[in-house]
């Protein structure tokens, strides 16, 4: 008998041959819109049994992977571990390690995987679909197509060497996978408070991936041609280490999310409360601002911004 996962899990379809698609949200407990989006998908299929029966393949939905972190309203759970740094976890470890092990089992049994995120409480992320630059070109191309089909304005391919992520498990199991980032901070809280519908970007994107993979009879809807940037540098994709704050203090951004900036452009100003002296933080490369802090307080070492720039392939 298989062990029950430590999170709610819903499966639809499975009566007709087709791919096994896994979609998860809530790896971090303060990223609410993806959880609401997957919850909306669950409701949609539960209220439409005929739709579930018509699926060619299996759709597995996990609305809240990390219930411990969600209950705290924080990125990490009660043991202080970041689930996105803990995979593949351990079934006999701490709560986060057990959740990571259960999520890893689901990823290993899938044919395709989509992991939904936002910037959480303090960061905002330009809407993007990301993927690792998998060494297997066949899998890499499938990931590019998954990212394209989600129909967000930006697609970002980054280092395949990062560890501990859900996509690290997918990479090692040769499961084509993407992660999605969709705003965060005040924008996310405003949308989450209003509630979301089937027309929401995240819900529509998930359904479009399912259409792309052939789970639905209808063709995928394509409205935009996303911009693609791929970066082979070893630390690319690690958002939390980019442009670290040189001091703790009051934070004020000087650029907009999605803005193109030059190398040396003024990104932000920090004013430590004890001195009142303004410290400037400038861009260390030219490109598009795809992550930006959106919170009035910042701690020394916190990421301020991520800039995506085209990087020549080796």
C-alpha cells in the first residue's frame, strides 16, 4: 500500500491513454495566487465529471504542497527549511523533508510537470515560465514548448546545476518540467483578496499546457509570442542571490518590473534607520528587470533585483 502524501492531492482522468501531467502550487507558504489557481482547477474538474472523463491521460493537482509553511504564512515551514532547497527530501526527516520526499515521488511518476510560484510577500516577479537547460536536447525542447504554451510574456532558461528544487528532481528523472512565476507582494495580495476565475492567467496557462499535451481534444490557444532568454552561467536562475542589499534599512526601488536597464543603472536606494544616509544600489549588468523587491524594509543580504540578459551559448 502506497503511503498517503502529506498534502491534498486530486487526480482526474486516467480512463483514456495519454500523458500524466502534474501541476503543483504552494511549495512556499506565502505564494497565494498559484494555490488559488490550482484550487480553482480542482473545483472546475470536480464540478464537471464529463470533462474529467474526457481527458486523454491523467491530470494530478496539488493546490498546497507545503501546508506547514502556509499555516505560518511564510516561505518556509515550522522546521525553517526551504522546500525548494530540500528536494528530494527524506520520508523519515523533518516536516519539510517529508513533504519534499512525497512531492518527489509524484514528480517521478509524472510525464510532465508544472510548478507554480510567485515572488511571495516581498518580491515581485515579471510573469515568466522558466526551465532548466537540460543536457538532453529532446527534453530541453519539450520544456521550451511547455514554457511557450503557458502563454506568459517571458520564458527563461537557466542553469541545470541548481540543487534541491522540484525541477532538480524532474531533471534527474528526465521529466520535462517548467516553473511559473507570476508577480507577488502587493499585486499578488490584491488579486488573491478579490479571488480568481477560470479566466485568470495562471488557470488559463495550466489549461493551455494540458491542451498542448493533448489531454483535451481542443487545440491550445496561442495569443502571444513570448520573449526567450537562456543563460548558461552556473548561478543563473538563483533569484535570492542577485544584487544583495549592502545594508538593512528602508527600501525604495528606482526601476520598474519589466524595465530594460543598462549596466550601472540605479536600481534602488536604501536608508539605514540609524544613520539616515542613502545608499545606492546599481545594476551589475544590462537587461530586463524580472525580479524586484516590493517591500519598504530590507535586510542586509536580501536580493534586490534580478536582471535577465542574453548570454552567449558556449
